[in-house]
C-alpha cells in the first residue's frame, strides 16, 4: 500500500501492530509504510501494465474545498507519484511533482517539498529511475519535517488516508489484471481500516470526513470475512468503492477497467 505519514518520530508499536501488513509500521498511532518496502510490494507486479493503473488527469486536479480536502488530495497525489515512478512515466512524474508542490503550498509546507522537485524533474528527464525512486522517497521526510512545524496531526492523518486509498485502488487494478486469491489477500487490511476509522471519529464533523468513514465501513465488509478468500468480485467491488471515495477527493476521475 502507498501510505504516507507526515508527522513526528517513531514511538513503540501500539497493541495490535502485529496485524498490520509487512510494508507498514505504526508511528504515533498512525500507520505508515517503510518507503523501500512500498516499492518492494509494488515490484511484485513489475510485469503488469502500469499504464492501466494510473489515473488520467489526477496530477491536474484542483483543490476545491477546505484543508480536509486539500490534505486528502495531497495524499492521493503522493500515492500517484509512486505509481508514476513504477510506470517509468517521466511526464507524469513531473506533473505529479508539480501537483504535490502546489498542494504543499496550500497547506503551508511548500519549502519542505521544493528542494526535491527540480532534482526529480532532472532525473526523470534522464530516465534514471533508480535515482528518481530514491529522490521520491526523500520527499516524505522533508514534508514530514514541514508538518511537524505546523503541529497539524489531523491533517497528517488525512494525507496518510488519501495515500492509502490511492494505493488500495492501484492494488485492486494490479490484482484484477491477473487475479489470484493469494494476491487478493494483500487487500485484507482490517487493522489499517480500524485505525483510520478511529482517527476520523476523533475529528470535527465534516462532510468529507463522514464520507471517508462511511467508505471505510463498507471496505471492512468486503475484506473482513475471516477464513474466506477475497473473491475476484469483491476485489472489483472494492475498486469501485475506492473510485467513489477518490472521486469525492479529486473530482471527476478517468479510470481504466
């Protein structure tokens, strides 16, 4: 999963951390990935058609709401950046990088992102993808530091949720290219869903927050049946559900099925 966390340093693992997927770790009650392991998880699908995983026009989505929507959109955009790197799509990497910079500016953390942006553009132009991957990884700690200065825990959690939703949608697309029950098990992330829902329940009332909670509850019903494989139809249903949540964050989506 592509999950991002934009706040402070590591703390001891809370109860239930053993239920988390291997590419995530708990930090201050927010589950985040180890960036290298995120790429490792996506590399399992290296022979897939990554162009079919990308969302057309997402890099050009405009913020159209309050800080809640902007934070969610920033997370989605960071997630799309991981996907563009996997697709070796230089134009999209540059477009997504510009989108992340624009949204970071809206949240007051532009300086944390700016120093990486030109390097990412230059390396993508040279098709130096190992170096692009390394630089994209380095964006996260930089933004982390910027968010620490703002002391904005709830916005950080929303960025994390947006990235996770984009990663979940990408994973459903990859699995559906060549469905197998074993790959579908990667979607059984009830511990993550529980944590995100708990965080949302502690936020002030907001239409987007309410929709995200509702969506998480629906996701749980699709993946929480212990002892039963996640069927191909359930993966499709989860994909459609993610599209609905992403559309609320981004606006109109152009997705491929």
